[in-house]
C-alpha cells in the first residue's frame, strides 16, 4: 500500500488537471549559475531587459487566467487523450485508437519517470493533441458523408 501511495504522490500531476505548483518554476527563461556560467562561456542576452520582462509577464498570464492555466498542465492533456479514446470506443472505431498509442506511451513514460509534473516531458503529448482531436472529428464527418452518398 505504501508503494502505491508513493507512486500516486509522485505522478499525480500527469493525470490531475488542476495542479499548478511546479518544482522548478513554471517557465525557464534563462540559465544562471554553474555549470554553464563558469566564466568559460560568454553568456549574454540580445534582447533588452524590458522586452524580456514583458515576455515573462505574458507567460505568467497563462498560469493565472482560468481556462488558460489548464492548457499548460500535463494532466489536462492526459484527460483529453482518455476522452478521445472513449469517444472512439463509443463510436466503434477501435481501429482509429492506434493513433493514440504514441501519446499514451508518452504518458506512461512520464508516470514511470522520477519527476512529477515538469511540462517539458509532456510536450510531445501537448503538441500532437490538436491533431488528434482533428483526426478524431474529421474521420467521423467523412464517414457520415460517405454513408449519405451510398446507394441503397
């Protein structure tokens, strides 16, 4: 029971869509400190401080505005993937579930990893979700159109 509890506590951000605390901060905009900034590399910024500040504040809006904050949480995309799988099963399009295998493997790897909720590990799933939604809905519309044009 302790092992299950520990696993759930270390992986919940990949399936809980309202988790907002991040271990290393929400977004990393720069690198400071060792090992990169040891004096051997010339690290400097091209953009002025004001522009970087405005961009950092814009990125924080995504965390504070309801609805937008779910778009940057890995758990939200896990639930979308589960809903798409359920929709395909409900429509008896089990062959199309093969599209969801890659993103599902990404989620399983994230859950098996020792890091809880870092956004960068869920980026492959986040990047392909709009395409998966489109393919799920598009195929349904095409099959409806084909059914209407078929002779009896």
